[in-house]
């Protein structure tokens, strides 16, 4: 019995060893937080313009603009445009590409090719004042929402083409599904990579 008591006492750490362990854990925790803050961001979708890809209230993990510097066609990006809340849209064209929209038939063309857009909620039949065709300026992107009937995007001269420096990051992963303003039940089957 005395031998067992001695073994238990030997496993106890002195205050210096405890302090080192606590410091180690604290440094590891802070390193993880720092990496997360630098390379990733979390946003909450607060609009219907990307429905049905993203719903109002969805929590989305972003790849930060520190690592995501070159938006590509099809990417879903988060934009910090002066005078607006955070904007989330899909990249339709990048610098040098020409965008044209047939509003009568709801078809978007990039460099003369009709886009295959299985992700859209409705066709692109609403013009908002930008004249087409247009060529995307150097250092800019052209973006549209997936819910074209309600999206305020690059079709509108107030938003227009987006300077790449205004892009906060690329949407990577939906990890908490929203309820679209309480209209729909929370669907955890939607959790996963944002496409």
C-alpha cells in the first residue's frame, strides 16, 4: 500500500513544471488563433443574393486574401466595397475577359461562350444600367449573385466591376447552415465545401 502511495506522489508536478505546461498550452492556443485569424475568416451570409447556393444566416469559412490573391471564374468571393455591407458573389469574369448578357433569354456570355450555370436560382433577365458587352478592366473582376432576380451586383453601376483589392477572400466551407431568415428549417445536409 505504501509503494502505491509513493508512485502517486512521484507523478505530481512541481509548480515550475506546471507553469511550463500551462505556458506551452497557452502558446499553442495563441498560435492556432493567430494562424486562423491570418489565413482564414468566418462570415455570416446576410442576404438572399446567393440563394440557393448560400442562404441568409449561413456561417462560411473563407480563405483570407493573404493566401487567396487571384480570383478565378466560378469562385465565390467576399467583397468589402465602401458604402456597402459585406458582399458575397460569384466571379463571372476576370480582367481582360468580355461579358455580354442576353437579358431576353437570361444567358450570360464570357468571351463569346454561353456559361453553363447550374447553380443559379433564376435566369439573368434583369438589367441594372451597365451597358453590355463590356471588357473587365485590369485588376478587376465581374461578379453576379446566384439569385439574379434580387442580386445587386456588377450589373449595377453603383457596384460595377470589383477591384481585386476589395476581395476579402474566397468562400471555402459552409459549417453552420442558416434558416434563410427563419423561412426554412436548418439543413445540416448542406454542410460542406462551397461550390
